[in-house]
């Protein structure tokens, strides 16, 4: 932590990251928390960012139903995750996860006294897990996965990890491959189960007003087709915009809805659009002007999932460059045709499942323009591709109930 301090200070200064809730991260409980009564049992759920908060939202509701006498608190690491968690679970139940120092962790354990700590995915913090275990809490890692990118590092340090993972009472893995990797790096085989991916159970969000406004604008001017490019990362926008320029030759009234992944990049992407002389509208400044033959730049947070419903074709970013890809579940929920690049290691199992059912297309930068044009030229195949994506989604539902059942059994052993 000390060696990397300059990096964290730079992130705070340049992007404002980690500045919010800094006192909470250092162990100061916020006054907004409604602290438990002396004998009131507690479950502590930790979800790093927006994706994890969405994944555990259904689980939190299920735990509230199964454990009505328990208070459930949720911690997050990122600001966007914190905002969503407060909206979903109430400010009185949500706080920033403390830094992995004993002095920052102990105040929370001392006041909350959790019977169960639920950690989403693979947030292996040594001090936190050791201190939580020593406090008497049961620890469960849910929706657990070991990505291809993390796998070599975990294997390299499996000797140290084995000593850490002994503190965990239950691992609920997304897939058999994830379970095998957990066992290989030191998880007790008897504590590892496969229950599926919680993200398949995330319901499609209620559309915000902007979705209907955009839909009406597109319909009023007979604009389209609509290409929604979501969660794009640095290096992808130039490739996507070049493909869009090709698309405009055959479809001059086409619309691209472009949603960069990180808010700090909104201004840079707007500048890029200006440099490329592509007509565009910023979502934050848009007043209902006709959208046709240009790019609708989504420079807001929390609206992309619903905007996928407008797409004729959806491209999910982080996959045209070696970034590992992002989740394809949101467009699949809307039954739209999905295209990804060939860098999808972070979601290898989901992408492989959809590929096995011919429910998405994979295209590198060179093939992308042609793949988009082919899908837009063939209405029957495009719609069938989207329908297969929706059917694949429905076939995977149920991980939330299975996870809650496993946690209930674990609590019964306390």
C-alpha cells in the first residue's frame, strides 16, 4: 500500500477516484448508518462496483426474505457502486468498504458483529478475511470466478493464497472451471460448490424516461438502423466510429448510441467525434433534437442497460482491444443481436455458452464493419440471433435461489 501510494494519490487528484468516503475507508463509520441493536443479527454483503451490486441485489432481497430478523449491510469500493447500492438498499444500510488495514476494519466488525460475511466474486483481502473469521463470522464467496487474466498470478502465489482461503467457509462458483481453479489455488474442495452465475438473474431495469424520448425521436425522423455500442474502452471508439462511417454509406440515417465505460473519458470521446467530423449529440445536453445520421453520446451513468432495448444490433465493448470484455447479459435480456470483439477472457464462460447456441457474433476490428452490414441486411437472421440470445438467458436463471439456499445451510451450522 505504501509503495503504491503515489498511484492512488494521482487517481484521487486527476479523476477524483477514492476521494469520496475516504474517512469511511479508514474505519470511521458514517453517521447515516442505522446501526444494529445490541442483539440484532447482521449479514454483511460486499460488492465492489456496479456489476457486483446488480448481481447481488436479488440475493440481498432473497436473504431478507429468508432471514427477516437479520439486518443486511452492503459495502462497495467504487463511487458508482456506492451510488447504486444506496439507491437499491437505502443509505442507512450502505457504506464504503474499509481499506485492508486492521485499524480500518475493526471498527466495522466491532459495531456490526456480522454472523455472515458475503463477498461477491473474488475480493480476497487478507486482513479483512482473517479478522472477520476471527470475529466468529461465517465467510462465503458468492458468484466466484477466476478470470483467465488472474489465473496465472493466483497460481504463482497459491502457497500464500492457501493460508488466506482457509478463512472462507463456502465458495459458490459460477462454473465447474471456476470451481476447479479455486480448488487448485488452495480452497478446501469440500467447501466449493457450483451454483451458476447470479448475473443471469438480474431483471431488466425499468427504462428511464430518456429511452422513450430517444425512441420517439428516432421514429419521428424515420432514423435507423440503431447500433448501440456499450461499455467501450480506450482504443475502441476509433475502430467503432470507422465502422459506423462505413455503415453510413449504405444507411445514411443510421444512429449509433455510444456509451463509454468510464465517466472520465466522456469529454475525450466527444473530442474524438469532433476531430472525425461525425455529427453527434451529448446525452447530457440533448433537448430532443432529431437523431439521424450521427452518434448519440451517452455521457451519463446508469442508462445503458435500458438503451440496449433500442438496438437493432448491440456491440459490447472492452472486447476489440485486449481488455477482457464486458457482460453481454444486458443486451441479451432485450433479445437484440449481439456482437463482441475477440478479447472476451473476463466473460469466457458466458460468451462460450452463447457461441455454443449461435446466440452472438464475434468479430475482430477488420471483420467488424462487414459483420454489422451483414446483420443489418438480413432482418430474419438478425432477429433470430436476438431471439436465441434471449432464450439462452432464460435457460440459465436460478442461481440466486441456489446461492441463498447454500447460505441458509451455512448459517444453520453456526
